[in-house]
């Protein structure tokens, strides 16, 4: 049954219209509280959230171990500059290193900042005449000018030219196109191992390994943007482990702090010194609050067996959605990589999102016709079924 959508109050809407820059398209709902896979609006209505925090809330809303770590740390030390040693930041870096390729971390506050650090590192690590970076059509690397230039989607470039020079774009999955772009000025390849904003696009078999071979052959840095795929999203700590291809540089954000703002760039001890003092910084990067949340996030994933749980939830979504696709020609393809789930439709996806919102289910649409779920690791299989029931009802209604 379709329920009446409770709109945000006139007072709230007026306050936003008067005081907040309207650079976001906002849904007409005022969210006030979250717990686990649910979130509530100001009228007390509960929503099942299959896209919590735009992928940042991989542990669900307000995971208790993260909340407790933040509360304890806030009473002890909130912020000090990175000109001092901060024990908790060092411990966080070690935990990320131990679970990845043994690298060293630069901390920041977002995925765009992590990618800016990677772009700088690639240029600083290379001779001055090697400045070009190859990225991929359909990719997304952030909203800063450098990260926007790295993003090979024209819609994000409108009105912002001239863009930062040095980026060249290849079709995702096309090794031959990458080979053709490499010249004496190329210094790096930057790629999402699984494209998120591009529609949950999983690379063809051998593509990432082929990029590794090209990078080694031409002495390039291979940089993986794991802002969306990292920290357990795919059922592995990092997506590169899923494919058996290790990058030289990896960028992280979104889920890294269990919902608190945080980001990181990891690279090998051999490459790290190229980001020398004075060349890059982030005032709040690796601050004690973020570090406490980051440590608690990693510990919660391990202590509660959530990597294995993510794989179980993933199988639940895949089974149900593929069964639905067999019945409904409106579904072109189901793409699942752990808890990155995309359903490509033959129609516009925006009405699907709106219809699900009316039924108190939160999902996302990207690339116009791909409905996307980035659910929490803490879901139950019963909640998977509940969410899929709503999606099925909406899509069946469109298909008739």
C-alpha cells in the first residue's frame, strides 16, 4: 500500500530557502534520528534505509561502538594540529596498513581531498615533464576542481572551464585505449576498481590486472579510488583484494569512520616520501575524533564478523533481484559486488526512487536509469526481503 509522504514543515523549508545555498536537490522530508538500518523523520515516521549516508553509514546509523568511541574521545581531546604527534592517529594508520598493503597514510576529511592528495603525489613522485593522469569514462573522483577534472563525465564540467590540464579519459574496461593514451608525459592511472556513481559498473575480467601490467611496463603509479568500495563495502577490506591486484596508491573516505567525516590516502613506504613537508596538508585530517571513529569502525567490523555478514547480505540481494529481473523486462541488468548493488532499468529511475520514498524506503538513482543500493553491513536477511518487496511492488507497477 502507498502511504502519504510526510513533508518537512513550512518553517523548515523556509529556513533553508532563506539561509542555505540551494546547491542540493533535497527531498521534502526532515530527518531527525537514525538507528541501525532505520531512520525517522520529524513526524515520527520510520524509513528502511538502503542508501544510508550516501554510502558513509556502512555500519548503519549511529553504530554503538562508534558512538561510544566518539563520546569518550570528545571528553578527552577534540582537535590539535598535525604539527604534533597524535597517538590515536598513529594507531589508526597502523590498523589501515595492517589490513591493506602495508602502506603509510595521509589523513584528510573526504574522498575529494584524498584524491587531490593522490593527484599531487603522482606529480611530485614523477619527473616534472610527466604530469598526465589517465582516468575513465563514467568514473567519479570528487567535486574539487582537480577531482572534477579527473572525473570523465561532462555533466560535472559544465560552467567550470578551463579545467585543470593533464587528464586523459579512456573507456572503462578498454586496455587498448589506455595503451594508446600513454606517452612520455604520463605519470599515473587513476581508476575506481568498481565504478559507483557510474552505475555500479564491475570491470571486465583481467582489466585491473592489465592496468597493473601497463603501469609496471611504463613506470606509472597505479592509483585505486576506493572511496566507495573501501572499508568492507565489497565483502573484503578493500576491493583490490577482491581482484587480486595491488595498487601503488589507494584513496578512502565515506565508510572509513562509520559516518563521521574522514578520508585517507595510502601509499607504499617507497612512494610516500614524495609528498614532502609543505606540499600538502589537511587541517582537520586525522583529528582525534575521526581517528577514534575510524578505529572503532575497523574493530566493529572484525569483532562482529561483518565482512562475512556483508557477503551473506549480498547473496540475499542478488538472489532476490535476479529473480525479479527474470519476471520483469523493465530490468535490463542486475549488478552486485558485495554491498554495492545496481539495477539498470529500461526506464527513468527517478520515479522509482520517489515511489519507494512514499513507501518509506530510501534508495538512490544514478546515471538516470540505475537504481542503487549501498546498504549497511548490519542488515538482516528479513530486512533485505522487506526492502526488495517494496522495490518489486514499485517496479511491477511500472511494468504493467
